[in-house]
C-alpha cells in the first residue's frame, strides 16, 4: 500500500462527526435534487480527476461523488453495502474468490450503459497504469478480474483477503466508462465520466462544479441541486474569512485548531456553527530501528514514558485531537489501549531513567526529532518542539527539532537518515487491517527497518483471511501488545475533526463518519 500518510493529516476541519456542538443537521427533508446548491470551501487541492491516479483526500472526495463503486459505506457504517452491485459475496471459504452481480439498468452520466465490462476494465486499467500517485498499490492480491456476462464480475485473489470488500468500496473501486478512458494511460483533461450521484461540470484551479446526475441509479438520495467546491490552496485564513463573509456555506479540510477554537468561542455569531466529531486519522512518532540512538530500546521506552499527550492536545491543538494509546484508533474494531497499559498516561521521569539505565545508557541522550512543516498539519513543527521540551525538561535528554520540506523529508527517511520522525495516516477503509499491515507487514511503508516474524508470518495473514472481522480482536490485540513492547512507533494523537457551516446548511452529520466518505448528496440549504 502506498502511504496515504502522504495525505495531509490534519486535526482540523475535515471531519467525522459523531456528535454535534450545535443543532446543525436537523435536516430539511429530501428534496430529490431540487433544493438549493451548496458552496463548500476546502484548503486541500484535488490532485486528480482520474481515479487511477488520485490518492489524496480532495481527489477521493471527488471520486466518491462522481463515480460509483460496487459497494459503498452507509451513513455511520463501516461495513460495505451494495451500491452499483445488487449483491457481492465470497464464493469460497478461503476468501479468494469474490463475485458481484450488478444492478440492472446502470448508466454513466453520458448515457452509456454500465456493465461488467466496465468494472473489469476499471480494475485492469488501475493495475496496468500502476500510477505512483494512485491506489493500485491497494490491490497486490488481485490476480484476475472476469466478466462472464454483462452483470457478473468475478475477482480472483492470489491470497485470502477478507477486507477486499472494503477496499473496492473505497475511492480505489471507482468504475469508469471503458469507452471514455484509455486502458493504458491517465486522463489529463480534467474531466470525469462516472455513474455516481453527481456529474463534474467543470474543474480548474479555483473550483470544481458538480450538478446532479439524472442517470444515477443507486442508494443515494440527493437533497440539493448541485455543489460548488472552492479551492483555497492551503490558505487557511482566506478559508475562514470566506466562511465569515458568507462566500462559502461550509469550510471543510483546512481550518487550524486556533480557527476552530475562535469560531467555537464566538458565541455572538449565531450564523456560523461548528460540527465536531472523532475520526480515524492518526499521528505517530516513528523510530528507525537501525539508528545508533533511536535504535536502542531504552531510548524508545524513555520517550514513551515521558510523552505527555494531554499537554500536547491542550497547548498545541487546543482540544482538537485526542490522545492516542493504540495503533488501531478508537472507533475501529480491534482497538485496544496497549500503550496506555504499558507506559501510562502521566509522564514518569523515574521510569524513563530506569529504562535508560537498564539499557546501559548514562548521561543525557542527544536526539533530533525530525518534522515536516505542513504535510501532517500546520501545528506539526510546534508539536515536535513541545515534545522535545518535554524530553529535555526530564533532565534525561538533549533533544532538538529540525523541519524539512516534505519532498526532501521523504527521501531522507528512505535513506535512513533520521532516527525519530513524524508520520500521519488517513485510512483507505475503516478496518484494523489498514492500520497494521501497511506499518508492520512485509516491506512496511514506514521505512523504519522494523520486522517481527509473529506479526508478518501469523497475525497479519490470519486477520486478513478472517471473514468474521469481530473474530480478529484477539489477534489485533496481540499485535498491538507486541508493538507496544518493541516500540517501532509511538502513537501520539487521533484527530477530532470539524466542519464549520453557515446556520442554514443541513446534513453534515451524514457526510462525516469513520468511512471518510463526504457525501455531497446529504447536504441541503434553506
């Protein structure tokens, strides 16, 4: 899997809303696509309109609304359900053959018929192009796709993978029209032809304009007449101002923790409302296991005993994140609190000193924490400086922070130049597999030289093959306990995310859940 840690992971506006700070979202009923249009502002860019390439939050937002997948995640759910498919099932006990039957009468927005040929073409094309910036890396197990008749698709996998339904329910499973896309190269004209609830009418650097697709046949019930997505290209202050000036109805992905706190505290402005929820976005400190300093277990344990997550959340993130004590975040089946159980929540200089002493380390530990300024949120540098201060205040460390532009940061990590560095992660699909296999499986994407035979040889293959996902809890618990004991990574926070909206916009609570699917069709406006 290509790291979607290369997505900007922000504990800021973007949200997964399970609870509301305000009454926003009371709903104004299903208008069947005849309601007002909605304008949304976003600081992220849409890097691709071709689903064989995009692997970033903005692109997947577009894919989830313009294209259909065979399956989709229902509001508030983490189990995929039929969308373009009438039904999908594994046909063998080994979870290596997956068969879907398409709904009858499916059409693309241009009127072309959607058949199994298009589904096969979409996956074959994705794998053939294998774009470095695309999601093909999610399907190493996909050996062959067959289309025996117009409505039947059969996926043959090289290894058992019970999470395959979740993978094809994501943006990576977008179905394209085989007559409108080249099977061997990406589409570069900024256009998109899909069968989802919306059509992409126009796309440029300033905005993307979506209208309702009257050819759509699926589970979504559209409650507006269209959506305009305005891009602010990382300019958070401009996004905030646009919301306050009524230039956008919703601010999504990009307000800083301070912006959100300011808006929450501005009780006199009843025209702006903040929607709050939890999310599955996470951030970790990563340790290079071959580094002469961070490679020592005593050093890693000392850092784990000294990390004060609560102080970081309060002082740096102003309450817009939650302390994370697990590799698998809260809200995802398989979550436990291994790091809390092992290292506690309150800093313990005494236990940190004992860990260093047990590893034969005397004197202050000289250490550099490596950061990158904006890829994982605008407060990342500030956060790493706060962690360095926590370490130094113990009297056990002489730590500093160095921040490097993201492109160079990634190159240096690949070369093993850093001992301790920060990584963020946004899930591709809401399953514990997506928080474990990429980090600890064979050829893990963290580039930190960590491997554990029990994890790679037993736990990951066994959990991947288990069709009853609830039956994986014990194995995922054991995996997290091993990671907490060996400390190749140290979880720091799990994002709380926010959307900020004008008071006359409804439905955001149905757009924001652990699936990371933002559903345009749920939005309505008075």
